C-alpha cells in the first residue's frame, strides 16, 4: 500500500526540516509548504492523508487554512494537527472549533507529535498502522497481512491486499481508477488505468472463491466501491 502522505505547512525552515526528517523516518511520504497559500495549493494538487499545520503563517493564517479546508466537501475529512506557540486554553479552543482535529502547543517533543500523528492516521488509514478491519464477513489484519472471509483464510497478492485494505478503510466510498492508482500503486509509478480493472477482477475472484457473493460494486463512469 502507498505510504500515508503527510503535508507539513510551516513557515520556519528549521521546524519544517525537523518535522520532515522525523516523519520520513517513520515511513511516511512527506511534502511541505512554507505559507498558507502554498499549503492550500499543495492540498488541491496532491491531497494528503493528514496535515501538520502551523497557526502563525504568512499570507494566509493556519486558522484560515484550516477553516477553508474543513468547509470543503473534498477536504473536510483530512485530519489536521495544529501547531502553535499559543498555549492559552482560549487559543486551543479556537483552533479546535475551527475544525482542527488536534492541537499541539510549542515547544513539543517529537515523540509526542509522532504519537498524535499515529492516532490520527489510525482513524483514516487504519491498515497502515496494523489495525484489524472488518466488513460483513471479511476480516483484514494490517499487521499480519492475513485476510479471512467467513473464517476461511484467503490468499491475496500484495496488490489485491492493498486494494482490499483501501476499500475496507472506506466502505461505500466510490474510488475512481486514477485515485486507486495514486493510493494503491503510488503517484511515482506510471501504470495504465486498465491495470486497475485487472486487479479488481483478481480480487473479486479471490473473495468469491469459497462461494461468497461479490462485495465489490462497479459504479458506471465513476469507479469501484465496497458495498
């Protein structure tokens, strides 16, 4: 599965570099922006799984970036951890009321921030942090990479496993072929969209191998969904 993508929006170069280094060391794909305008543009060009956002930014403040992202349907579910030198309770409340999912006062320890990042990712990309996912009679263990259906173990290839994990993290959501390519194969890999259809076909065959129904739904002109 593609690495979780974390966007850092922070104007202080030293802070940006420390965050980038530590998040990359944890295995995440990291991108960064140095002000609010760049941050909003970065989200529109390559939507991240999570955002680490500084409150005090030039051009567009962190609070305004947060407000804009949380007001848009396509970005409102991206978790935002807000960083701020403002440690007063009223500031924390304001940040959270604007839509931030967590608020970390500076100075903070790297260990604390990494723990909070994992907590937010557990919510939006649970399979990447070893969580067990279930959908009807299908169970996927992100840590052991085992999949069972009706208690019978299924043998999935790596790509089929990543596809199923993505579907099970977001049951009911319709995924376009391009988005599946980006999230499952990775943005840096150039793969034809027809490849998605081939692997979806393999996944369906495996899921039905013990007589089960096909849980993967084709949405004409849009893509695929689980359930």
